C-alpha cells in the first residue's frame, strides 16, 4: 500500500475517533437515540475496516526484505 493511502487512512481514523469522543461527550444519562446508536455502530465498523486495511498493508511490507517496521522496538 502506498504511503499516500496510509496517510488518508490515518486522517480518516482520527476523524472517526473524534466522532466517537463527541458521541460520548454529548450523551446524557439514559439510552442514546436509535439514530445516534446506529451512527456510532457504523463508525465502529468503519474503524475496524480501516484497521484491517492497515493490517494488510503491514503484511505486504513484511514480504519485502527492504521494508522497515513502522514502529521501532
């Protein structure tokens, strides 16, 4: 996966995480409205999809002997 795609995924993840923070910040006591709950669940699903894409990207990089890990250990 090209670096530009990874950057776009990171930007989208940051936006989705902010949406989740706002969901909990705005939420009062009691159950959320059905529309709010659906939106939250859709956001969670999209986050899972994006992490799966990043995971696939990482698998592809491991096959390349010249690739470097994204995180130093």
